[in-house]
C-alpha cells in the first residue's frame, strides 16, 4: 500500500523524513561492466560496437554502415504512420520549437565607467548526441523534446542512437527524428552507444554533449564519460506531486497519479491535500482505475511501493513539504492550491489547474518534459536551449583602464604568490608610464 502520512500525528516529521530518504534508484551494480564496455569501444572502435550490438541487441551487422538508418528511411517512416498520428506529432514539434525559440539568449556587450569593454557571446556546441531507449515502449515525444532545443540552439550535427532489438525501431520514433531534423540515426544501444558518441569510432564521429534517458547501464555510462563530454543530467525514475484542495476531482487526480506510475515500477506519485475525504476518494479511484489499466503490472507496484498520500491541516502546510520533495512534476489543482505557486521554490515544472494535467506537458504543451528527478530540482533545471550552448566572456581594457586597474591586480597576484601574473601586469604598466 502507498505511504499514508498525516501532519497532525506526533510521528509525522520522522515519517516524512523516512519517506524522503527512500531510494528508488536501480541498485544494480553495473559500473564495472560499463567501464569495460567503454574501454573496449575506445580501444577497438567499430569492432567493439558491432560485437556488443550483436551480443545485447541481436544485431546481425558486419559493418557499421548496416547500423545507420538512411535519411530516406526516416522520411519513409514519417510517411507511413497514420495521418492523424503524424499530424499530432507535427503539432507537438511546432509547439515545442516555438516555446524553445523564446529561450534563445542574446549576446551582450557594454562599456563600464572606466572604459573597459565587457560582455558575453553565446555559441552552440558543435555536435550533440541523443540517446533514445528502445525497450517496452516507444517515446517519439522524447525525441522531439531532446532534439528540438538542440536545433533551436544551432547545433549543426545532431546524432541519435537507438537500440533495435530484433532489428526493429518503432516507425513513430523514426518519424519524430525526421520531423526534428536529426542528422544521423544509428541503431546502437546501451553503454556502447554512449561510449561511441563520447569518443567516436572510425565510422561515427564523436559529439560534445550527450542527452536522453536510458537504463542503469546508460546512466552509468553517461556518468563515466562526463568530463570528456557534457551530459544533460543523471535522470532517475519519473515522479509527480499533486497538491489539491477540496474542489478537485478525485478521479482526475487518480488518473494523473497513475500517469506517472505506469512509466516504471520505481516511479513515484504523491498527493498532498488538506481534505481527508478527497484523500480517501483518490485512493479508491486509483484502486478502481488500476483494474483495467493496460500497464497495471508496472503501475500497481509503483503505487504500492513508492506512492504516498499526505494529509495536512491547512493547504499552505503543503509548501514546505513540496519544497523538500522538489518534485519533477508539480500539479496545483484548485484555486487555493494555485495560490501557493509563488512560495514553491523547487520543482521541475508546475502545472496549474484541473485542466492542465502533467500529461499535456509530456506531449503537446510546448514546455520540455525532460526534467530533474530525485529531488535534483533543488539545484537544476529541465532541458532547454541553454543546455546546448556555451557562454564566452568578452573583455577589452584600453590603456587608461589598465593603468587604473593594474596596480590592484598586481597586489592580488602578489598576495597569491603568482609572480608571473604580477609580472605580466607590471610590464604593461611600466610601458604605460614610460619607464
């Protein structure tokens, strides 16, 4: 059964702390295996990728060219999906692109009172890699969410890797790749895909940044290559927190909770309310809706093992709890709940009102659904255009400015014991003074 907590009980603080400390990450010890795969790909390149693809995905390929999907196949996949589905995918792509266009930063330069010219310049990374899972479900929406911000940022080369167990990739995933303008698509999965993207092979040139979700092996590989390339985040299981007042519809809330639970057995769905009858009604609705949910085998253990229903005396008491949870998705349902928004400090994304279920953000709202999990919204943000860009600082000192600032810089260099720093300044100051 899900965790049930009531803020009115004496043991609530301890119970809530224990709830927060519960670990949902996959505890499989995979780092050593992944390190071996990365080393093999770095040393043997194409041969290692082909061997691991055959071993893990059953790929029957003797050359890397056989693992690359031609652009014509992407276009054909786009043409093959049902017209209504493609239209929905195209609408999502246009909305995601429009949202992320608003995130593009501007270069800026200014001159301070001493005449020093300062500023910054934004430039995209040269190439980015997108990992797409190929497990029990196909997620074309994730292709759009990861690829479109990169294209908006101006990334010239975008490479997608996707495992193809049995030699098949979902046509809708390929259609999404076509819509997003992905430049290369390779049927490579697992840690070997991350290693190939990070270090390159004779056939696959390396990228500068790798994004996209994956299993424990992919997550470990991303962690191990970080520093040689950039990564988006260390994503954990998906999660949602719903804060609702007594006006909320319990059946709708139950559906929203299960929308997260059906992702993964380790996903987490939480309700906080000040209305005990609503809490009871939501629990009953979850139980009823699980009965005919196609992914019940996943959603039921998620709700049972990691779900929570928390009752507070006053709805505003939900705010400090929400800030400690720092949920990936936060739904505020009801006028009283929405009024709490300015006090929310930590959340990956906030969804306002009964008519804004988190699922609309997953697909068609326009905002990005790649969000920080496992309480990392305390210090990080969801994926966006800036994740694919770098900021370069600009500085120019005219002679008069260096004459003014130089002595202080010399003093600081001497205080740090860095004589060469001080000398590089003194030589210029001496030239300016005519010495």
